[in-house]
């Protein structure tokens, strides 16, 4: 009995290609193949945030700060930048710590380190006094993490205006007076309201 020959495989360029999809532009393909490409490339939308300078998430950093060993704590930030962090998140929210003093002291150390200062600093705190203390210390454009509508529009606008005055960017959480947005519709509602306030009243 004569065996039927299988048809030849399609050329490699046509495998898994759907008619409705066009090939990636050269720039985008390059960014996929070259993870070390310049982070400023517009096709890269992933940001590497170094969070080991967050006292609530790094036991090593917390131990150093609580012991007043800020020069050693600075090494944690430097290592993150050397390892590719594009933003450094700094959080000093700890019950046994004066958050304002700790944030000010640490960021003053950071200000003397050009290798760390070349990336934006994200000031991360649930206490507005700590955030404002951090804004007074950073060089260049910082990032505030975060503000929300949890305490109403007046407080939100007050904080957003201050952030703008310092020239910082801001993370806006999907919270309002009713609490955290827990559905897709609520997230759209809260975020749209925050966006309108920021663009129409803060500028």
C-alpha cells in the first residue's frame, strides 16, 4: 500500500501569524529581545521600582534605620540602582520611628549620592506630614505615593496642589468617601472623578 506524503511545512515566517495582526515594528521587536535596552525607549512600559528602602517590607533596611545606621541603609538604595531600579521607593512608616525625622535624614543622605539621585525617588507614606517632609528634601522630579479622595475633595485638592507646587508626580489611589473601589464600575467612577478634579481644578 502506498503511503500518502504529508504536505511540506509552511515557511517559518508564516507560522502562528494571524491575518489580522501586523508584524511588530523593528523598534518594538528590539526591546523584546534586548532587556538591557535604554529604559527611556517609548516601547518599554514596565518600570522597575526598588522597594527595599521600604521599611515595612525590608527587615534589613528597617533594622538599619531603627539603629540610626543611615550610611549603611544608603547602601541598600545604591544596590537597587546598580541592579537596574528605575525608581526608588522610600517608606518610613514604622510605629517606633519618627517618620518625618527618618525620611528627612535618609533623603539628605541620598541627596549626596549622585548615583542614587539619577533616578526618581518615590515618597511612600500613609502620613501626609512624612510625604511633605520628603518633598522638601528630594532633588529633581519626585513621585508621591499616594493621595486619594478618601477624606473628600477639599483634602484631595489641597494635597494635589502641594504636590504640583513641588513639581512632583503623584499616584492616585481608587478610594473615595465610600471606601475602596471594589468593582470595575467603581474604579472607573472614582478615577474619572479624580482625573476631572486634577485636570480642571489643579491644572
